C-alpha cells in the first residue's frame, strides 16, 4: 500500500488535472496505460515520465475537459486489466489450437 | 507513392521511414474502444522449437505499447528461482570465493517458481530458511590423482579425478517438509543443465559449499530472468511494382533473405522465361539491399505491417515459453489491480 501518490493540482483546474506518482513502476506500465488513456474522448492531455533513472518512480499526468482526472485514471487501469484478460484468453485459445494441430 | 487508405503500412525507403510520425504512438489516432480491441486482437502460434524452449507467435492488432509492456515484463518481472546465497565451508581452488559464488549464482535451476513464495524478510541472516521460499543445495568436490591413470598419459582428464567441476556436482538437499512435498526433488528442483563448467581444480584442492536459492525477478539481478531473449519485430511486406525478369530476377532474389523471393519459370513460345515473385516476406531481414541497385530500386516497395508483431520468446528452461507469456500478462493485470486498490484507498 501507499504506492500511488497524487501531486497537488492548481486552483483553476481543480480535479480536472492531476499528476499521479506511481512508486516502483516505469515505462512498462506507463506507456501501456498512456496508450489507452490518451485515446479517451474527454482527455485533453495525457503523458508519463520517469523523472530520474535512479528513482523507481513514474509520473503520470492526466488533463480532462470535464470530470475528474482520478476517475479517468481508474477507467484506464480497468480497461488495461480487461485488455490483459482478453489477451490471456486469446493466447490460451491460440496455444490450444496449435497443440491440437501439432500433437498428432 | 501510392497509398491504400484501408491498409496501413510503415514504408521503408532507401534512407529512413517517411511516414514514421504516423506510427510514433504519440498521437491518439482513434478513440479507445474495448469492443473494437477485442475484435482486432488476434494471436496465432507459429512454431515451437523441438526442445520446447523457443516459441514464436503472432500478436496482431494491438499497440506497440502493449507488446512492449509484455516484452519488458518477460525480461525483468517474471520471477524464477536462482541461487542467492553461497555458504563456503572450504574452497582451496584457484578461483576466489566471491567469483565462485557469482558463477554459482548464474546457474539456471529447474525449479518452478510458482511453487514458492518470495523470501519473507530478505537480509535477515539469522533466521532459519523456510521450506516455502528457499531451496538448499550442496556441493562437495575434491580433486585427486587418478590411481588408474593410463601410463604415459599427460592429459588432465586422464591423470586427475574431478579436475573439472560441473554444475551436476551441485545436489539439491531438502529442508523442512520438502522431502515429502517433492518426492522427485532432484529432477524437479535440481540443475537445469548438468554440463556447465563451474571451475577447474588440481589434486589436493577442494570445494565444499552450501547454497540457498530464492525466488526473485530480473529487475533485481539478471540471473532471475526467465528468458534468454524475448523480442518482437513487425511483419515485413514486400510488393513488386513491376515485373522483374531474367538476370534481374536472380539479382533481386539475392537482395533478400533466403526464401523470400522465388523465381517462377514459364515457357512462352518456346522461350524460357524467369520471373521473380514474392514468396514469403515473413523472414526477410529488411536489409534494404535492393536500393543499392539503381535498376532495381523502383521495382519494389518495402514496408512493414505496424500492428503485426512477430513475438519470439526464448525460455531459459525452468518454464515453457507459453507459460511465461501468460505469467507476463498476469503480472501486468496484477499491476492494474494493485493501483485500482490504491485509488480506492486514496479516496
């Protein structure tokens, strides 16, 4: 626990813009998540950075036109989770069909 | 350059990729739609090597970010077991203790990491290791003169015994309840390869050591990485824009990797005709060798399919590559889950 932190936003934008700090994460999660979140219609900006190579931290920034940035982050994570589930299922099916073809 | 709007291709020209920006993955070209992703994603297993350690499959219809995430996780976040501590009781060989310990640490083990826990409190030297997270090994080798050495022979292998220490000299020893849990312990948990040379000795020298193996990930040390390599590349696509015949066909064939271009022979009006045809662009190295020949330059269009990844996983051997890929997907999913829980705890 405590692997996710939130940097302070500013008054003008309120909840709409946030930078989240992911502890012990890097490009693996950052880029995969960004590739999904940046494709939401309400997202104006989405980017990630690993500010320093010696620190295992990843900064993930989301700016949305309406709604809250944190809700968009949650949606992104949920979508990535669904993507993983589907990839697993598809791979298992592909593996099974390969096995059945090549055992005989 | 002609461009079909429905077919996306990364075009390879003589110098560079003119439409690279379209596929930089930085701009969002399309809105996210999970149903569409589901529809587009296809996986096809292409081949598995004889020994079952190498797997090639096609991952079609996803972003490079996702393919790269799986590759990165395979390399550095899928766990395996490796020797982490070496207790040296006696080492009179020429190789220093720390060098020997390092070499032993790099030896691949057969143990399935899914059967074990991560070490509960790393760094605690005092506590007895638990049978849930530690495997114990022993090595005791002494080099001696061979009393039955053939006369006049000067070969080290003839005149000495145990002059080469191999990984097979390291034996698994059960701790706690492991003896009953793993009745076939040595085959299940022992060394993956028996013929890895650990060190060389001469008569009178001895190595006696105990080892503890734990579960870890490649991020911490490369010895924990479950794969020798995990790579992907984009599927090449080669189109001939005009017929290439005769001598030129032969030249064109030699510009590509073997098996990519074939020469079709046909007889027309009694004259034999040879024409080059694209047979299978899959294993082309995309060397762009054709562009070195002025008269062949404009016959071909080289490109790559931007969302067709040829994924190759080469396992070290503890787990089959198919299991490793599924583990990698599971790890990415666990990451998402962890952070969804984190969001719950923030709010």
